């Protein structure tokens, strides 16, 4: 797809979700390829909320900062020059109604990438992500699940929709109804984790760049967990002085990698109870069966 850097390009590929399935790690891996230009803002969410005035609720909600104007969105890609593939990763594109239509209207030939994981695990990871950032007031996962419908009614942001965002079948089928199947690459988080090199090669081929580029995939990004010390964790995340010092000493990629590694050592991984895992697995069972047929992959380990 031709692009005009002076005007600000529109993407040739999009990572459309789902949240807590590895999209942040994938963003950092793709950003290492010399023929790929990525929006410096990882989740602009433009196609989810274009032209809208946003007023989502919820503790520390960030989605209201989404890019909603086309001119501002184009500016995110104004740094692109000779790159063959231009893209961004907005994990809510898969689930927000109307997004696929808006994408189709503006960039009909775009290549799409969806990465999914077992929906019960995705739900718990999303919950722990919000616990990590002190944005989930309920310290009991079962209670947070029970509150989901009321929170949706109260217009809380999408990240609190633990069950809704894991119903991948209808979300993804809508994209298959609108786009040609060859435009959509569906991956599992297990692919990226257990077969990283081949998975990245498939992605690079899908978006039209050379597959044989060495990528440092040693760091996982945006991992969920409970801070061992809330005070120290918040100090590390919010310290302006610390950020200024590391920016002056390290390039962005090295600084982000170091920061992620340090933060992860400060987190304690939690486990979902067997009872809730069974309950959620049952809740998602029919959706998983439909998804298997849609993407033509065996998902029996999810059921």
C-alpha cells in the first residue's frame, strides 16, 4: 500500500487484539524490524472511537484519552518514510462494535492480526492487570465477575469486561464477514510464547516484510501480578526523576526492556481458584467450539 509520509500515512496493518493476550510484547517485537514503522503510541484506539466524545467510567480509566480525530491519528505515522509496513496495535479493535466497519471504510486492504489466549486465563490476567495498577476496587475475582453487567450498565471502560472480551467467536466472525479471510491472521498466545521465531516469521510474511530478521524476544511486556510492595511499585512507575535519568542514559528500546524486567521482579504471580477456572471454562465452552470451526484450529486445551 503506497503511503505519503508528509501527509501522515494510514496503517497497512493493525494488531486488533485481544487485551492481555500478548499484544504489548508483539508490539515491541515488531518494532525491531527495520521495514516496520509502528505508531509511537501503542494503543491509539482510533478506529474504535473515531469522532466520539468519550466518557467511560472506572478507577483511573485511560481509554478516554483515545485518539478520535483523523488528523491526529495520521500524525502518529508522520515519521514513516521508507518502511514497507506501517501499523499500530489497539487491543480493543476486536471487541468494540463498529470498529471493523470503520477500518474497512478507510483502509479496506489492511492486513489484520489477532492474537488470542484461553479466555478464562485472559479474564483473570485482565483482572490482575487492574489489581497491579490499583484500578480494580474488588479484591475478590468472583465479586468482580459478578459486578460486570452492572459496570457495563454504568459505562465502565472495556478492560473491566472480563467475560465479554473473551467471547472471541462473534467478535472475530464479524471481521471475517467484512474482510477477506486472507487479510486476517489469527494466532494464539501459545504460538508467540512457545514458537516465537516461526510465529514472527508468519507475521512478517503476512504484513509483507522480510521474515529472516533477528528479533530479541527475551522479554515479555505488560505482565500482570500483585505488587509485593505497593509503595515501591508505584514509586518505580511514577517517578519522573527516574524516567528522566534512564532516558538520558539508555535508548528507548533498552530502557523499556530494563524497566519491564525490573517491574516484573516486583510482582507476585497469583493463581485463579480451580472453582472459578471451571466456572469460566464452562461459560466460554460454546464460544470456544464455534471459534475452533471459524479459525480451523484445535482448541481442546481451552475447554
